[in-house]
């Protein structure tokens, strides 16, 4: 039925993509975040999911501009807040990685435009050809230990945003959790590592502890997910970042307390 509804809407002479938005149980979905992340956030707050999956509603008109800025702008506007917002987030994540935003600021205008345009056109190779220039780091091996030297190339911090889902909603409505941030290092006890001549790579669990100022261990069995994928808390943080980062340069990590089984 969906294609027929879209066909009728598109045939409307007054149709504009800037009036289209998605909703789940009365909440507008943040269009700039990938669907796997939104699925984790909202279904993670549900006690159970219907057998037929996750139903979201396509809305047209009455755009909730108090909750979302428009993803698509009328052609009459010369600037796009979408691309400006995207680049602002990339500058923030670049600052966390390098201690400066110069690396992304020094990209040519053509490279900056390619980063945005390739995202819109799902040009995977075009996007990563630019993004790889911003993330040329040394991956720790799976053993989590490697020879450490002054030439080892790690980011200063790993840009992580953590979303904590509560244990059971009860009668409370669904809500979008605020992202939590703190400085997250890619190496555990860097000074001690330097003295021992090796580095110990931080894990996703280390990132959670750094952000929440806690001391959880693996026995606590926190359920972590990225892009709709459940991950082992012992997954190396830098590996997860370089392979599962979002286009904005952040690793958006879900901690689902309601599904802790231990």
C-alpha cells in the first residue's frame, strides 16, 4: 500500500520533501540518525515487539519543526542547514580525535562537498575516500596489546555518544534519551602502558565506564548495541569506532539496562 500512497502524494502539485517526516508512537524520528540506531533506541524501551515488526508512520504536513529541523530545503534557499549541521558534528568529532578541527577544516572545498554529496547519494567509496583521510590510525591487534612507541598513531580521544535505556517503561511514554559524553581514551592507563612498553586497547565497556564514571565489569553483562547489532562489551573500542562509526564521526552506542540478563 505504501507505494500507492507515495504515488498519490508525489502527484500533488504542492508536494515538498521538506514536509515529510516519520513518527513512532507519537514521537518524530530523528532523520539524521541511521535506522538501526533509532530501532535500538525505541524498541529497546518496549517490553515486547509485535510479531509483525517495527511499524513506523509516514507523515506529510504539520511538520514538527519544534522537534526536528527540516532534512530537505526548498530549492529557493541557498544554504542547507542539513549540510551545515553535518559538518558541525564532523568538526566536533574531529576536535575530539585530534585536539583540533584543522584536519577537517583543511580539507579542500571539493573534498568537503564530496563528503556530504556522497552521503546523500549513498556513494560508499566516495564517502570513505574522504573519511579515511580523517581516520588514519593504527588499529590495535585482537590481543589488545601491541608494542608502544612515540610513533604509534592513535586518536587523542574516541568520539562516543552513549544512550542509556531505562529498565522498563511502565506507564511512561517513549522518549528519546539524551546522549551522554565524556572524554574517552583509546588506550587504557596510557602512562602505565608506556612504562611497560605496550599499549592496552580500551574496550566498549571501558568507554561506558568512562562516560558514566562507573566500574562495571564484564560479569555485569551490559547489553550494548550499535547500528542494531548487539556487541560484546570486550570489543576493542578503536576497532568498533573505525568500523561502525556514523557519518557524523561519532560512535553512537546504546546501553540497554532493561535487557541485562545477569
